[in-house]
């Protein structure tokens, strides 16, 4: 048994964008997998809408929580339309027949993520940024109050990193969903997130970015022999 982190106690609210940051190997993905019931917690409880997450049946949980992980999708031969439509699986009947309401949810998810021009493309034809938007659209089509993403900007250039994070910010505000994502883009997360979770070897800090800057939470993330966190600009700088 390998304990990654202990004494984690936090509450996430509707309509918030929450960034989870920390050094490589600190346990960000493990925390997300535990919060989403992909793997069991060693101790304590995870409550979703004031209900123990372990008490949900699989279909019930799929109507409350959608996840975008870093693993590759099963088939990249799917069209973008088909991929996004998979988000409606928890609501369709046993043969997967979609009602008008399901089709409308898919349409809105495609529209809000601006991927209308991609719907007939196969997933293997997409760039990394396009694929990430399609996966986010699938999560939106699932229409859960809580969306969780594991490093959604991996392998993207700086423009598309900013684009994806601004998209998540807009979704949290417009749809009133709670969106939690892990990221290495700490500077961007500080600018865009309502709250942040900062994981380090000594535990974790949770709060609004300005509060975390004031308590020097970001200064303790990395050894200061190479980079320093500038509390004035809210960003990291290479030591000269």
C-alpha cells in the first residue's frame, strides 16, 4: 500500500472552475481517480451531492459525474459526432435509441465547444487540440453537474492550452457545472480558476488563487535553485 496524500478535506461548489496543480508524481491523477471512484480511497469518504459516491450505481454515477482522462479512446475510427453521442449512453434505452432530448444535448455540446465543422471527421484525423475539444463535448453531452479532467492541455501548444482552459472557464460560468481539472499550466490556472488545489510533499492547500499566492503555496511546489515564484506577477521565473 502506497499512501499518496492524507487529511484532504475540501468542498467544491456549483459553477466553479477548480485547478489541481503540483509537481510530477505528486499524486494529482491518483486524487482525481479516487474522487471519481475509478480507484477506492484508502480512508475517508467522497460525497457527491451530499451522497457517498460508493453508494451510487454505475448508471446513477454516470448521470452525476463525467470524466475526461488521459487514456486513449477505444476506437479512433469513430466520427466526432459518434464520440460526442457516447455521452448520452447513461440515458438511452438498452438498444441505445436516442430521443429528441438526447439529440439536442449532443447538438448543444458540439455548438458550445465550437466543433461543428469537425462532426464528420474520424477521430484519427483530428489534431490533439481538436480531439481534446471533442472529448470535452462528450462530457458536456453527458450533462452531469460535475466534470473532471486529467491534464486536458497535455501535448497542446500555448495557444491551444489557453483556449481549452478559457473554454472550461466559460462552461463553468455558463452551465453552472463544477469543473475540476489537473494541470501543469500553473500560470494560466492562477489567472482563470475560481479556486485551486495545490499538492506538495507536506500536504495540500486549497483556496482562491490570490489567497494561495499570499500564503506562498506556489513557492513551495518546486526547488528554488532553478525557478522562483514571483508573488507580484503570479508567475514562475527562471533564476538567473
